[in-house]
């Protein structure tokens, strides 16, 4: 007998490659497409900031428009998810609830709660994998029930499993026509709220607009340039280009507006037609596999987003310094390259991956020796593409607490930005207070003579802060601290040690080799003179 189904949208905010929604439509006489806007759950589980709220609401509006085109509607119901489900299962005589299977602890707990509720109230629960390339459980089973802790081991498991499942077909109007539509007028009763309805500030300057429609358009634009796709190499993208030199698709993957499987297979088609193309880990497909790697490890590692109780993470006695953390968060470190990045993050909700590396290294092992958990929380709130697994995994990586072991390689908050943007255009855009500084001084404005500062209309220490640390002294000191930690906790460090070069490591190698080359030339010139 066909079901009366509530399909719960969570992160899969799109209609392409949506296996759970397709299964709901194929097994039901009526389907209620529902998004439960549980603000308490969203804030406690994901700490969503203003820009992410705007992106989410835009994504829901887009989903509503796309469902309307298929003679259906999106029902956004505000309230605590268990009580909302309980009420509407009764009201609509529901016999099935469908939802995507997710790996985060809070979503797993939600699914368990819904399973228990189904047993109590007499409805079936169906959950299918839609947000990852693979069913993560298969990867764990293939590795003996535990997550592969190195990328090399992870790729070996995937080579045994074979390619991911191909994307399912798009949902069509015919799928909805086979089912009765929800009662007339329900869409008006359960409309997508406006930001002001939720008390969210209206200003949203992010160039990223939420939704499946926008995500698919961005995808098509990138796929038109097949040469760029084939030759994409992550370390060669520019951290301070004024327009993204990577795809900028990550927010759409994070919210499930774009299917990773769709992107994976579109890339496969392009690679098949190209004689020469980049390979993992630095290729675009390699980036999707890094995402999958972190999802896999996070799914089966206790306390993955914390240091204490996390078995793969070094236990480090980080400094607790609220004032220094605040300066970093609010772009007041006195290092223009770092402050420009943090300003872009605050204003737009996105920064280049190498820019993320720079500010994360500065906060943790490089300069301030403040816990990666603190930085992770700021990124979780600010980044449009913030993601439980990837955010925590990257912060452990960048702080050299797990996964990354070339801890002696530290980003210089002056040289690294200057290498790719010697004129400081990025700094001038995001820190207009320094706009008039000569390029010679813009990365180190405190070294400019007083007369130059006056002419630039910015006195350092008055109009823009002095550097909060001496980078050379702080990084040298922290390097010794990290060396001691890793010697004392050698066993833990080895758990995630890999021999595969990561894009970050390769980028650092290039930066350091260029810097060493310059030092060598300078030394040779001195000898000649």
C-alpha cells in the first residue's frame, strides 16, 4: 500500500541527485516536502552566523521556487523537530518519514530519535546516502570497522571499492504528479521566513547567493573551461586573488545545493577526454576525495571536534588568551595580510584555502599558540561552507595536531601574501585604512618612516595597530614547544602520519624553496661585493 510520506530536507537542499526524495516519491500516494527550522538545534549543533543564515534562507527560497515549478511546495515549519514531527504525523496521517543519512553526531542522534518516534507512532523511516560520494559505512567495513587514518590508506580502500554510485536521475514534475499534492494553501501557511522574521540582520554583503539554481549555474560556468578543469592544481591557485581562483562551489556542497557525485562524474567525463590532467591529491577530483576522507574519519572518531578525548589528536597545552583571540577574530593583529583575510571572512563568509592556512597557522602553532578549537568555532560561525568534518579536520591539520607532520614549515604573515600579490591589492581592498601605503611598506607598515605614514593618512599604532607579536621570536619559541609535544606523544602523532604529499605541504615547500633561493642569491651577491 502506498505511503503518506513526510520527506525531511536537512542538508540536501536540491532536487538533482536526491535519492531519498526520489524513493519517497516512488513509494507514496502523497509526499509532504518539509524543512523543520529548529533554531535551537541549528545554533547548538552548527553555531550558524548571520551570513550562513542568509545563505540557508536563500537556499530554502530557491528550493521552494523549484518545487513550485513541479506542482509541489516546500513546507518550512518552525519549532523543535521532535514535537513538530509528532504533531504533523498525526495531522497528516503519515506512514513514512524519509531523510538523508548523515554522519555528524547530531544528525545521527536526530535519526535515532525519529526511528524511536516511528516505532511509537507506527510510521516507517527510510534514510539513504546523498551527501557523500560513498556510503561511509562501506569504507569503514572494508577497513575492518575503523576509519583509515591516512589519505594513502583511504585511497587504497577506494581502489578496492571502485567508483562511487552514479547520481540518480533528476526529480521531475511527473514524479510529483503520480502523487497527490499536499492540501491547497499549505505552502502559504508554512512559507520560508524572511531574515527579519528570525531577528537576523538584513545586511548581507556576501557575493555567494544560496540555492541549487545558483550552485548549478556556477558548476556549468566552471565546466565550460575544460582546460582549466583538467590542469587545475590546488597549490597553484592564488590565496589573495580578488576573484576566487578555485571553484567557489564549497558552500553549495556544504548545504547540499550541489551533489558531489554529480560534480565527480562530470569531472570524470572531462578527464576522459583530456590527454593530460592533474591527479589526486591536487586535482579537483582529489579535493572531493579529501572531503570524503575527513567525513570518513569524523564519522568514527570520538570527540572529533575537540582536543580532549580525541584519540588521533595531540594533547597540547595551548595558551588561553581571550584578548589575543579577539584581535585575531576582529582583524586587529597588526599584520595586514592576516587582517585582510579575516576581514574578507567577516564580510563575505569565504576565503581561499591557502588564506585559511595562513590565519590558522598564525592563531595556533605559528604565532599565538591558541587552541585550534577556538579557530574552528570562529570558522564554523563565519564560513558559508563550514562543515563539521572538514572544518575540524582542517584545523587539526593546520595546527599540526593530526594529519600534517611537517610542523617546522610555518607560514610567514608577511612573505606569503607578498609572494603572490606584491602590490598589495588584496590588502588595499579589505583594509582601506592602508590603501595609500606604498607597496614597499604595505605588508609591514610599521617599518614605514613617519613621513610616509603621514602621507598615507595612517599612523601605525594609532590608526592601525602595531604587530601584536614579533613573528620571528614567537614562531621560533612555538616551534620548540611543538617539537617537545611531538616527541612526548610520538605514538599519537604516528597514527595519522602519511607519505602522500598534500596540497598544503606542496604549497609550503614551494614558498620555502623560493625563499631559500632568494636568501642564497642575496648571500652570493654579498660575497661578490
